[in-house]
């Protein structure tokens, strides 16, 4: 399974949010798998939003793109985004290398995401460590972790995704990891595998 991810920074406040939600509904008329819309809550520039969807194959993405291109109303709505989109990251296709996506996250829930890029010559080691630290995190917090490797987008990038029911779950996980000597020790052991500049953010599902 792959995960498609598109991240933008928008301006326009409530109007931009309404536009993004309308685009999401329009895309989901054609998508085999549910496309979800997220807004950055912490750790990303103000106005950051993202669309995400699990896909079984690149062929499924091709079929979705063809169906959307044939939808004149959706095409016009997408073009309207020029009023709101200030900046766009490269689209990403993410391959799951640890864990699994079992169901969709409810609207209002949170997703924690950590991104880190493997150091030169350390891609295999970074992948093994990424799965290892995910297991330690799950042991300490009781939460499942999905780890992905980017197959389209920034090369050598790994992302850890953790779903939280609400903000209280985010706070509890932070407290659990910060008070765990085992987790902190294991986190410190991973520095050799990654480039400096890992990022961590939390997003809340909008639609």
C-alpha cells in the first residue's frame, strides 16, 4: 500500500478552509479510497493544510486523476485555489515500511508526524532504526505507529505517523516519552542514521 500526500500553505482564513473542504468532497466523489483533509495544529507554518489518501497502486492514482480531469466543476474549483494557495510542497508517495493503516481517522482527531532524512550511505540502517524506534514508542505510549519511506518526493525521507483521538492523547504521549529513560536512550542512538533537521508536527483532521 502507498499513501499519497499533498501539502499546501493557504491564506484566506475561513474562505480557504471552506474551499479545501469543498475540494475534498469533490475528489471523494471519484476516489476509491477516502481522501482526508488536515490542518496543521502545531509545528508547521500557519495556514498549512494537507490531503492524504491510502492507495493500492499507481494505477489507482492514474484512474483518479483521469476522473477528476473529466469533472468540469471540480476542475474549476481546483483552479479557484489560486486565490488561496501561497506555497506548495512537492507531492509525496509514501511506501509503508512498518505498521499498517487499518481504518480512516475520524474528523477532529489528531495525527502526529515526524520527518527525517537518511544520511548518505545509511538508508538501510535508517530504515531498520525507524522500525525499531516505532516499536519502542508503541511500548511506551500504547499507540500504533506507521512508518513510511518516500518513493516520490524528497529522497531518503522517513516519516513516523501516530494517530491520536484528541489533544489529551497528544499530551499523554509527550509526557510518557519524555519520562521514559528507555525511549530517550533509544532516540539518542539514532543520530548516526539521519541528517540534522528532523521535523515534528501535529495536524487535526478537518474533513
